[in-house]
């Protein structure tokens, strides 16, 4: 069960969004992205993708609902499309669609939003439909339509119960898809979803090994393997890996310098909405326990220093914050198998991990348990 919203490598995590798609190496190729979203005019569409830790962005405006991008890349990479809706003169909410920058044309069509768009051209179109049907996303969509139409309370309760059953069984469905389609890049995506936040080695490793050699040896496959190996070390009772990074003033900070204190090693980013929402909880915990041998060390996965420092000041993060501005390639983040933020590790005075992934009430309960004792 997902207990906290998280921001992930290529966009924000929602229950049925792509988490991360694999990178398959090709010679340089051109991807033409074409889209049609109703008859909206003027709204902006953003395209973002990451190559070797560098984020690339482009944007265009809708013209009668149509938009297009042309991208030249050396490898097929995952990308996120975001539609910036307009509400009068004010910018409204974003809605997103993840696609795969494969050679040729990727065409996407929807009536009203990117979130509900379907692929109609490109190799991912067939796999996407298959994946959605297999893991229950199409059934969820059909149930949502039925719920809007029914006025019968008993029928509505049955629909809601079925939708809950699909969500509660989502990990199992993803796992079955991996087993059934070991050579589909959506299987690697499914594994990335399952391993969001903290990798469950016992669950993920056997599934990963069942993938074809092509997927396992892809850049994203190799990265997932490294995450699995890292999580074998990052366990309760294990020593927290040491690292050195510069704080906001450029002063090198070493994790092992905090030996003798309880330290919440917190991974976050200024661009991560759930992180910013969680920051008030950290501020509250810090001020409550800072005089009881406790502190926080924040590691930002930002790639722009000003955005990082502005967020530190605005959110009142008065404890030490460090970053190498490497985004998800941040050296500490790699050592700690960070695939999504916010994520944290509670480390005891001896430098050993005593808890992982503490948010909201769980953080308060853990601090009360360890520090008050």
C-alpha cells in the first residue's frame, strides 16, 4: 500500500502513472511527437526528458488542440508531456502523459486531457493497451464511467469495492505482467513501479532476473540491478553508508561527523510537491527533538542551486542541507538507492539504520520510540 505520495525521476507519481521507463541504446534517431487534445487553443504543452542526469525541456502552444515536438536523441528515453491548462487569465492545473522517445512517430490523441490520452501510433501503442488491460487500468476506467451514471447506492458500493480490490491487488498484477511478458519494456516499468521508494529485494530481484537479457542489460536495467544490490546493504541494523557533500555555503559536510546523535537523513527536492508538503512535519519534529540528541541532514536532489536554497529558506529548513546538484544522480542518492522522493533513513548514534521511510505520524512515532527511550 502506498503510504505517501512521492516524486519520481521523470515526473510526479500518481497511482496509475509511469514511474520510469527503460533506456534502450540506439544510434541517434529522431522522434516526432504529435498530439491532439480536443480543440483547446493557447494552452501550453511541456516536454521534459533526462539524458545522463541532464534535464531537457521544451514547450509549445496548442493550436486547435494540436501540438508537435521533434527530438533528436542518442538513445530511446522516457519523457513526460505536461499540459498546462488555462483558467481564464490564470494558469490552471497540469495534467501529464509519459511517452517513450522511440524512432519515428509517437502520436497521442485525447478528447480533453493528456492524462486520458491514448497512443495511436508508435510501437508503444500496442504494448500500452495490453499493459493497461492486464493490470486493470481499463477496468478501473470503465468502473469510473459506471459510477458516474448509476444512482443506485448498492450498485455504487459494489463499484467502489471492485475499484478498491484492483488498487489493493496492484503489486500482484504488476508482478504477473512481468512474468507473462519478460521482454516488454513495460515489464521493466512495472518493476520500477513496484520498487518505488524502497526496493523490496525479496520481491523485485527474482522478477528482475526473469527479464530477458536485453532488458537486464539496458541502462535502466543495469541501474535497477544496482538499486537491488544497494538495498541489500541498506537494511535495518546495517551501517549507513558514509558520504561527503557541500552545504548551501559550499562547506563539505560528512555524514559520519554526526555519530553520537540520532540523524534523520532526508532526501527531498524543491521541485517535489510531496516533499514540500512533508517539510512542515520535519520542521515540527526537528524543533521538538533537537535538544534531545537529534538532528536532520537534508540531501537535495535539485539541479538548480537557487531553487534549492530558496526552498530551504521558504520552508524553514534550519538544519544542515547538502547537495551536489546532480538530480537523481546525486552521489548520496545513488548510495542510498533513492528512486523517489521524499525518502528518509533514521540513523542511530552508532551510525546504524533503525528505520526507513518515515512520514507523518510514522515519523513522530519512531522518534518518540527511539529518542525518548
